[in-house]
C-alpha cells in the first residue's frame, strides 16, 4: 500500500505449519512437495506403496541386486548355500584343501606334486641329466628314459700343481690321502747346498727372494760391495734419520759465528753483543739503554716516551704545532687542533653541537654543515620543504584515536580528485562512494563487505547497504539494496528496490520491489 492508500503489490505468504491443501486428503494418498515447491496430493507408487492406515508394502520383484548392500545377504537367507565335490561338502564362504571321493580329474596342467601310481608311463615329458661331483665328476647326456646313455667320467683335480719335483739341490715332499691321491707337493732345499750351485757372478751376492728362494742379485742402494767384499756408502746417501745422536761441534769445519766483536759457538747463548756498528729492525722488544736513537734510524731523536698500540702496520703522526698535546693521554685536544677540548663523550658532543635549547634537532645544511632546528610546538610533525630543509608543520592527518580542533568545510575525510573513496576490512572490499566521472559509474554508494563490489562497474546511482548487497551488479542503474544479500545476483536490472535479508536475492530483472 502506498502513501495514497493504493495497493501497489500483492502476493501470498504461507502460514508456517498449515498445509496449502487444507485438512482433507484422498484415501491412501500422501502430501509431497511438487516441482513448484508446493504441497501436492499424490498416490505413493513404485517399489513401495502405503495404505490409509500407514502400512507400507514393498512390491513383488522390487528389490534388485543393485539395491542390496554388498556383503549383507547371509547363507541362512539362501535356499542353497553349499555344494558337494566328490564326497566333500563345501559351504559358501568356506575353504577346503582336501577333496575326497573323486573318480577322475581332467586338466591340461597340474601345479604341485602328484602322489600315487601312474596308470601308464612311456617317457619323461622333459629330458633330464645325471651329474656326479667329488673325487669323480660326470655329467650325462639328456635322456627321457627311452634309451640307455653313457659318458666318460673325469677324476677331480687336487691342489697339486702339475710338474716335476726334486733337483740336485732340493728333495720333493708329498702328502697322500687315504685314496692314494697326492693332495700336496713341494720342494725342500738340501741344507748347505745353494740353489744356484757353486757359481756366482762377480760382485753379486745371494739373497732370499720373495719366493723364499736363493737368488743372485747386485747389492745396490745406500751401500754397494765389490768382489773382494769391500762395502762403500754412496754420496749424499746419509740422511738425518740415519744419524745416531747429535753431531758434535768438533766434527764441523765451522762451529761458531761472530756478531760485531762477539764470537758465539753453535748451541751457546750470548746475553750481550759488542762491536756492532748498526742494528736494523722493524720492532724492538725490551728497554733501550744508552744513547737516544736518531729519527733517521727509527728513534724519536729527543728522548720522548715511545708510542704503544697496534703494531700490524706502520703509523705516522703529525703534530699541528710545536706545543701540541694531541699525542698525550692526559690532556684534552683543543678545537683548534682538531679536537673538542673535552675529555668525556657527552661534553665533547656538547662542545661541537650547535644546539642551544631543549628539543633542538641537528641536520645537514646546504654545505653539509651541522645546522640547528629549534623544537616545534605540541602536535606538530616534522616534514621537509621543497628545498630539502626540515621544518615543523601542523598535523593534518587523521588520527586512529580521533582528531580535535577541526573546521567544518575545511577538514574532511575523503578525496580531492575524481577517484572513488573505498573502504576495506581485513584487506577485503567493504564499500565505496564513487564520484561523477562521466563514464557510467556515477554516484554509486555501498557499505558492507562485498557490497556492489564489481571493479569499475558501469552502473550508476546505485545504493547498497549490507554484506553482499548488489554484490555483482554490472550495468544496472537506480537500484536500492538494503540488507544482507539483497539483489545479490543482479547484474543488469534497473530500478529495483529490495529491503530485508536476501530480498530479491535471485532477481535479475528490472522495476521490482520487495520488503521483508
């Protein structure tokens, strides 16, 4: 009903718990929701029927194999649940390993061993061979039992190497087993008799070789021998490892050195040196006694205490003036000499700092020189001007805890160009206000997760409030959706008004109104 009392929309609303058919129902029929989602009076048919007292009946032949759950029919439900092979009964689901009472079995092949006597046998189906091992080896030709087979046997080899044993300098040694076979054979040297006989080449000696046999070899290496038995140690053959003990100084041609006028024997210690004309070194350890070392020789030339510190590389120091105290450890270096004139870190910083008041900040000026920036006032923020100079300015940002001192019309939350103002929650689109930019998406307003969420929609003058309201609207214009899911599937419909949860949720047409 509009403001003038006219009916502008009409429809039916189903009363919860009341059938649309009323209280009457035809004998033996039931109420079923039809394709239009309306309650309908139908007869129950198919596999199961029902009487007017509610008794259901499964029809004849209605239960087929596909309708029986697997492994749910027991043997007790079967008219026949067993069979007999020979004289052995076998129940369905059981297993037998022995079958009795069979009169015959016919098969193209058998797996496993067959026992009992064969009725007939002529030859082996597959030929076989016989083999002997041990003292005699023998392998027969293949036979199938139809004819005799013969073959020559061979004596097995023993561990004895074939050959002749014994000589003029050796006697043979044999081991014989109980069967009369030689199982081992070797030669034994005759004591006092060389295997080489009575001859030996000049300057050579007899040495047992790797086979434990006397061999004619030349003596070589560190020591050699002549044919009279004289041995000689070769040149450069004696090494340090061959020496027993140490070589005494008396065995050396030169056993001492002289530094300056001081003679020092090898192995001795000299606590002082005399007669030196100069000493050249990169470092000196200990205390220098005597005359001052000149600067040309690495000394100070004036007797000042030497410097201490890292010695990994040479250090060069420059004194700014004759009375400099820079290189001391008990006086402050003045500003004129490149120091601060102070002896503590805080005092040194204050001495060079251009700051004069509490809260001052130092920044680099145009030439890089330290420049002072005075403290700002409460609420100001630090910014940088176009010339790169830091300065304090009033805070014009929106604070997450709110702002104060605002001027209506001057201060606002929004954009200053033709760009939509969008809202997000948890990184997810949650609404926007679009400006009049002349390309279709003019004056759209939405608020709520996923409301009117199409990127750059072509529709205009749409209002969506609530989660998913006008969620996928594309070219639709002049639509109003208030409530979760309202007009959620509309893409091109125009002039629709939906108020209430999921009102007109499935509508894609135009000029519809739904409240509730």
